C-alpha cells in the first residue's frame, strides 16, 4: 500500500504525460492558445490532480471510481490528439492549395 500519491507509478506517469503534452503543444498555432491548446493542457494536467485527490479520500471504492474517471480523461486526450493530427493535415492541404 502506498503512503502518499507521489509513490504511485500511475501518478508519476501522469506527470510525465503532462510534461510531454506541454512540449508537444508548444508548436500548435498561436490562434489555438485559448482553444485547443488550452483544452489539451488542462485535460492532461487534471489527470495527476485527480489521482492525488482520489488518494486523499479514505474509501477504497471512491478511489476506484476516480481511477476509472482518469481512464475517461485519457480517452478524451486521445480524441483531442487525433483532432490535432487532423488539423495539421488540413493545414498542409490548405497550404498546398494556395
């Protein structure tokens, strides 16, 4: 059993994910700073925060629920990632047309 959330490998991985997401989103267009970029960063950052919050709760059942919700967040982040890929592809197509 872990004594703090910092000891949990899943929490450590979530910090790595947030760091990588931040690095990757730096190259997104400035026009997306308050849209897609912000949404991607908030989504990835909330995973580690929610894991820490769940750890602070006493009931194991509640912890399991929070961990399940984090899987949903990761799924949402994947969808956003695919949107970014599509956006990049569309931008290249438009650039070639003009």
